[in-house]
C-alpha cells in the first residue's frame, strides 16, 4: 500500500495540535492526510496515494466506502425529496423503523443524528418512563433518576452523555457535570449491585467497550445485569452505537448473550456515513415519549432514511452480516500469529470485526508508521491499536493489513 517514507510527518502535526485551517476550532489533532476518494476498503488521498482503511471512519463505513447500492439510493432520493421535518409523516422513516424492530427486542424507534443524541434520548426516556411509572408510589416520590454506567465507557460528548461517559479526559473542564450518573468498574456485576440506591433508575453499558480499547466482558456479565435490573425494577440500556449493526458478527452484539435490553441505542454505520442515530425501546417503555416530549428537526429525513434502508438491505439481505463471524475469526487468528512473533504485542482480542492489538508500549507512534505505509487504524487508551475494518473486507485485504502491521512492528524494535 502507498509510498514509503512519511514517518514523522504524523508526529509533527499531531504534536503541534494544528489543523489544516486556522478557521476551524481546534477540537481534533488531525493526521496530515486528506482523502478525496474511497471504494470498498480503499481510500485515495489528494496526492493519489492509496490506503487500506481498517478503521472505517470509526466504525461507520461498514459496507466499505461508497457502497453502490447506498450511493444509488442517496442519488435517487436526493432528486425526489431531501427533508420535510417531523411535522409530517415520513414513509421511508416508518419503513426503516419497521425494518429495525423486526428481529430484535424493540417495538418502537426514535430517530436522531448521532450516537450521543441517541443516548440523550435513552437517558431522557429512562427519566420519563421511571417518573411516570413511579407516580403515586409514595415511597418513591423523591424520584429515581440515576443511571449507573461503567468506568472507561464512552457514550458521547453532549452535556448529559459526557456525564454518563466514564472517562475523566472527556469530562475535564465541563464542571459542573450533570448530576445523575454513577460510575462503576466494567465487567463487575457486583460493583453495579453495590452502587444501586433508591435513586437508581437504570443501568447503561456498552456490550463491548469500544473507545476503551475493545474490552470484552465475560459471558455472564450482561445476563447478570439483566437479572439485577429485573430484581430492582431498573431499566437496562445498551449502547450499541459501536457494537451494533453487524460489527461483532450478530446484528446486535447483545444477541450473543441471550438477553434483551429495555432500551438500545445505535448510530455510526446506520446510514453508511450520512448522520443518523436511533433509540429503540420496548412498547412499555417507549410509550412514555408522547408528542412534544422529545424531538429532532433532522431525525430520520427522507434522504437519510433511504440511505439507511439501502444499508440494511445490503447488510442483511446480501449476505454481508453472514460473513462477519468467519472473517473476524480469520483476522483474529492472523493477529494472534503476530503476537507470537512480536514481544511488543501484549494481547490480541476481538469479536467479529471489532478487534484490538494491545501493545506493551505507546501505540501512537506505531499508528503513525502504519499510516505512512498505507494502513489506517486508531489508537485507544495509549497502548491499544483498534481495528474496525469494513464488514465487506476481503481475505486478501486482511492479509495485506496484517503484513503491513507485521513490518511496522518488526521495524519498531
Ligand atoms: C459506544 C459509543 N456511544 C456513543 C458514541 C457517540 O457517538 P457520536 O460520536 O455519533 O455522537 C460513540 C462514538 O464513538 C460510541 O463509541
């Protein structure tokens, strides 16, 4: 992939903290590359270099770049009707909601524009449902509103979702944080049990922690949380923004565990790169959202809904989802072989095509060298290389990516 010899450019730009335009707010330490075209797993930059994209726009381009069926649906819909607002019926949105609830626990969907907004909707729904349910129950009049979430979780960057997020670096500088969240260690059901108080309304976790470096809990974790939620009259909210839509080899990651949540959120790859989030819930819980209780100008526009419907058709009806488990097993195997050869690799883990290579040393430098050799990954928590290739990735592309990583690790001693 690509040309050799860009090592170091990456570091310079990252450390300077600069963007390419002084007119942008400095919220990102952007890498010194600008892409102009994409097709499948490949991206081309503005100098014509080609890269293997094993990050998929952070788990968004799950069907690869510019999947033809989605491009065609967007083109067609853009020529018919882009936006009307949610003051009117949107048949494509209704069709999409139907498609999403088929084959999962949910009965109803609320559409928005991002993962954070989907989680905002979930948190608001928890409060509204709990307050309505407990109305008249004198003992609980003080109000249950707290949500127990996990340390190192990531739920978004709005004021509520950053308070839900269990990472100090995301919260720094935004005091006072919104009240109503308690953070406990991940993958420890007993820590959740200990944190429950008369004010607790819900437990909210990611089925696999993505931003924390692909932390996969024990098989018994989600069932234990489900049982606990039932015992204490709490809602179980699963943030499937990163794990959902086939990423782990099942449509929804929690389907590996045999339990169902009361509320689930999704976003990322839902519309193949057009912004869309969704909050799904059971009928009993969803009923608490009545007209005027929540809303979004852009949520579920005809254009984005058309893109999402085309995305689901390719994912579910054209066999993409069916291939994820085997592809993931293959890539995990190849990465484990890398671990055997490189002492620098501390651990390799993954489920489906959500994988991590944890190093004994900082991963940021390795990431920069991978970029210079034409491979896109991300660095989590300082030492973890995260791989989120498109679900359409081929065996040849996986071999190429592993070969690049192998070479980078070899040259890094
Ligand atoms: C698990 C999880 N929840 C929520 C979010 C926030 O999504 P967005 O950036 O679309 O607001 C992310 C983003 O990475 C995520 O991984």
